[in-house]
C-alpha cells in the first residue's frame, strides 16, 4: 500500500443475517413454508465496507493481496460468540482491514432477521444490535483517513461524536442515515455528503409526502449539507449541491439501469460503497478540482444494479471488474 492510497474508514454495524425467502409475507397467525433459509454476514456498516473494498479492486487483486489505490478499514464490534471468527475471516477475504473491529467478551454479535418476498425482491428486516450497541462514544476515526462513512446502526452518540471528530480532522464525511431517525442540527453542519432513500428523506426533512425533491434537498442544504443524494429506486437518483442551491439551479436526476430485480437487500449499501470509493479517489488526487458528482452517482447506480440481480447481502455485492461500463 503506497503512502498515496486513499483510506476509507467505515464506522458501523456488523450483523449476522438470518434470511428467509418466501413468495409472500404471512399475515398474523398464519404459518407458511418458506422457499429457503440462509445465514450470511451483513450489517449496514459491514455491507458498505465490503462494497468499498470490492468496488475499489478486482477479485483477483483481493485473492492475491495485490495493492489497491484504496485501503478500506472496518471499525465496529462483534461478540465473542460462534459467529465472529467466520465473520472477520470473510471481511479479510474481501481485502478489508479489521484491526478496528473489537471482539467484546460476553457479548453477542448483532443479528438481522430478514424476510425477502421472492416475487418482488422487497425485504423486511428486524435488527437486534448486540455488540454494536456496546461501542463507546470515543474517537474511532484514524488520523490518516481520507473518508469516513457512517450509518445509524450504532448508538447515535457514537456516530455523532465520530462525525464531529472526522470533520475536525479534515476527513471527508459521508452518512447514510439508516435506519432513519431524527438527527440533531450538529449532524448536518459541515456534512460533505448525505445519502438517503425516499423514506429517509421524508423522515429527516420533515416533509411527509414530498412532491419536490428540490425542496427536500434545500432543507438539508440549509442545515449545512454540501451534497444531497436521494435514491429513488427504479426512478434513479436525485442529487443537489449547495453550489446549485446558491446559484438557484435545480437538482438533477441520474436514471437507473433497467434490470430484473431478484433481491433489493444491500442495494443501497452497494450504492453507498461505490459512491464512497469515488469520493476517496477524488479526495486523494483532486488537488482542488471539483468532485464529479454526476459521474460518481452514475457509477454507483451501475454497481447497485448488479446487486439487485442476485440474492443475498454481501454475497451479491460486485467486484470492480463486474460492474458494466454502461
């Protein structure tokens, strides 16, 4: 790893995914025979870290431990249970640095129970945080990090403390606030990149039924966000920058790729990871040049389109050479 390598620090959750696939979700009191059940590695933090690692290198590079221009570090916590060894081994196999993952004695690794409707690919998730909620609110951002990526499956005080720390250290800061909860004003002040889906945008902006994404983005920009990205599923991705707002320009929509959807699990995490890789490379070599938001979102869209065509969470995240050029 050269000294010029961009460093991504992903501070987030690590969960074991218990996935059931069914033609439909049972109603209250009903028992259905599912189509399949599987156990895998997940958590929004770990999923996004894997996405960063895979989308910054080829699988051959990871298998041969060849250097990449991006180093990805996972920061979080697991329990000292039957899951943690396999989990960390899997992350290392994807090229991740896991020195920042604490193994907490007497604790259980977080668990996500996921039900996937095979007809639509839609998922429903129940999250038991386990060791994730035992992280302390102290500095977890490395001094040499280029980018810090956050979600909301850790205690809020841990996230807010480290977002503040990252900004103080001059580290480019990205948050994908999921699961969505109301955030204090300090979370937005000086925030480089906010990535939300339609539901999260509505909850966080306070606009229950948005009719204008420009108006929603303007709220976040008024709070101090520099780049607002709203993923719209099959409708594409809307984005607006503070610069566009100041110049009274409308936001823009990058169309989605039309593909056959099998499972939407981890699609948003893939998007966030791909976008973060683009930010890290810009941060590393920009020398004052503007960030090409349109190109970053277009690439992240293509990466996410590969994820929804496969079942599973981390298993469905593509490597860099699997993402189509158009």
